[in-house]
């Protein structure tokens, strides 16, 4: 017997084994942590790790000093977005399929410059922007995204 307003129990569904693919894009440099991948792909989604303006060949894990001054906010933002583009392409998707974007800035005054550049890469998408400290300290912008992998 079910009382009015009660929700029926969920039907049993077949469980599919979860498969997680670790992403590494050769065109993207490496940060400071051996436990951080460029991203992961699972369940039809791609989760791109927060990217800073490291360039191909830079390896912060082997040599922290290799990641030094990263340039202007505009230079950093373009490099971050090119890193994300390479990771998305490695996963078989693109900016067109991004469903969520998080932007981290060290200076609130950089908001307009960063978002003007974002307009060149993204259609309107759910976005959160936060002002915070970043690692490495010369980073002024970090961006992570979630995208779907098209069928």
C-alpha cells in the first residue's frame, strides 16, 4: 500500500561497469603533481583539469623552476585555452561540447580581458568565476571545463 504523495521505489536497472580513461595531451606541458592528469574521460563526459599557461615541453614535476613568468593576462588566457583545446581534441570532443566552465583569477580587474578572449573560443555556457591564489604563483588565470563526447 502506498500513501498519497509517496514516491514509488526505483526500478532495477542494469549497472554498466565504469571505465575511466586518463588523458594526456602531448601538446600540453605538465604541472607540479604526479597525481594530476590533463583530464579524465568517463561516462560520455570529459573532465579537463584546471589548466594554467604551461607550454609544451615545460615539466614542473621534473623542474619547478621550468615554470617561471607566464606573461600578460591575455597571453596566459590564450595559452590556457589552447591547452584545453588540445586536451578536448585528445578526448574526441571540442569547445562546442563544453557544458560547464570554471575560471579562476588572481586579480578581479582581469575579468573583462579574460572573458573577452573566452568569447572567441566558447558559445554561452554555464560559468563560475572565482578570485583566488594560484599555483604556480606567476599564474593569473586557471580554467577547467566539463564537456560531453559527441556520439
